[in-house]
């Protein structure tokens, strides 16, 4: 009886197909079928290697010229050396670095993003600096080489892709919170005046004096050495010959002291919460929304954040993955959301691009796996994610 029923169903389906074929164009039906199959194939992961759902990338701009505020009186290199770029601008090498990072992301996410640039698939945010805006544009040029259908000029293999940024005075997300988050600034000041920090300064007193004698600039604080580090590194990256006096303290000692400033800026849970915690909160909100189907636009696949050394440090710090160091130009942290079919669950993977010309390194959160279940990821990082940023900052201005 069951066999007869199955035969009847098959005959009925054949009759229906013949009726449909007599009504519709065959090419249309074939195209429709292929589209349906493609839709089904891309809506669910085939295996764990094809499980990617969302990507967030935080990166530092490419190599640049020194900033005027970081220069020192005895520096043999003046503005003329850095023309036509000027102060604090990307060098040609810096442009190549940002472009290379984009190409690396294209290689990693080619299948995920597809060949065609779709505006809804990506959002790029940057700080209000020429070098971070340019780095974002260069990364996008590497990430989205125009597909044949989108190539608009035979002499320019490039697509214009928009970026977003807030005016520096109104950027309460990607800029340092020193100027808009009073409680963070108070905590930072306390950390910089703590017994531990003062003892550190005392231990490096001779180094500070040595640097001051040769630069012609007072060196009394960690931030003073931080500025010297920035200038020497910018000049070294431009293949300029550094003064002989630097050999005794650069790169090792000056780099360690500059990195100490970065460490103190994320010195405790409160500071992490009020600095990098806000951006991590946005990443988590986006990932959760993606799992619930409520992320807008629903086609969104990748978020790009173009910033500074602290943009990389802060994300590592709120994940408790920061080991005291000063990030290279175009270093990046990548946070991926995966759907694991084998577990029927979502998981998060963190990667660190230490050197833009090398492969990223997978990082593992404490008490979790490389592919950390999303709910565990949220729980483990909860102490560093603010619930009401305005209130926790003690800000008289609404920051949320």
C-alpha cells in the first residue's frame, strides 16, 4: 500500500512539472532552481570551515611621518625632511601597509564576502585624522578590488567605498576618553601618581635624564618618552639614520617605557571598561543581533575600525589578552563570529595581526577555547563592558 502511495506522489509531481514547463520558459526555471540552491547553500554552513557569520577588524594606521607635538628641539630632521607629506601623514610605505592589510583580509574572507562589493555588507569607521581616514580607504582598496561588472575605468582598478567618522570633538567612541570621560581621566591620573608608577619612574631616572640631555626636551613622565618613541619609530621606518645617542636607549629601553604608558592606560578593570570596553560592547551587540537576525542591515558581514595604537591595545586589554608591547603600524585585532554546525551553536574567534606582512595569530581567552562559545565569551568579558557609559563616566553630556 505504501509503495502504491509513493508511486502516486511521483506521478503527480511529474505531471505538475510538465504543466509548469509548458507555462514557463525553461531557462527561467533553470535559473530559478540554481538561485534557490545557491541561497540554501549560503544560508547554512556546510561545515565548521564555512561557518563565518560576522567579522570586526580593529587596526592601526600605516607608517607615518612624526607629529609636530612629538618632535624634540635637537632632532636633526625638520619639516623639510617630511615634505610633501607634512607632519603626522602617511608615508608611501605606510600606504602600502594599509593596502597590504586589505589584501590579506581579501584573501582570508574572499569566499565570505564574495567578489561583488555590496554597500550593506560593510561599515568602515575611523577617527578624525588624515592618516586613519587614508588608511581606511587604502585597506578598502585592497579588500575590494573591483569585480569586472563594477570596474568603471580601464586605467584605475579601484572602487570608491564610503567611510564614516565623527568630528574629533564629538567622537565619543573611538577617540581616547581622556577629554570626555571624567571618571576615566581621574583614574588615569591616580594610576600615573601611584606608588608603583613613581617607583618605576625613579628606577628609570638615569634613562630619562639621558634622553633629556640629548633631545633638549624635559623628560619627566612616561608620556614624554612615549612621544620620543613615536618620533624615533616614525623616522626609523622612513629609513632615516637616527642620531648616535639613540643607540644606547632605542629601540629596546625607550620602547619598553613607552609601552608602560600603554599598559597603565588599561591598568585596571575600571579603566578597561571605560576605554576599550565600549567598543567591545558594540562588537558583542552586533554579534548577538546577527545570531537573532536583527542586525541592520541584515546583509552586514564586516565592520572595519581604523584607528591608532590604542585601538589595538584596548581591544586586547578588554579581552585580557594584552601583553605589554607597542603595536606596529597596521597591526590589527580581528574578532570573528562563527556558527558551528557540529555544536549547533555560535562561537567567537580572536586573531592578532602583529605584523601586516605575516599571518595572523589565533588567540585564546582564559578558560575558553580558540572557538569560544558566544555565551561564554559574553560572560567572560562582561566585567569590561559598560552598561550605562554616560553614568559610569560621570559625564554631564550624554555619551550613549
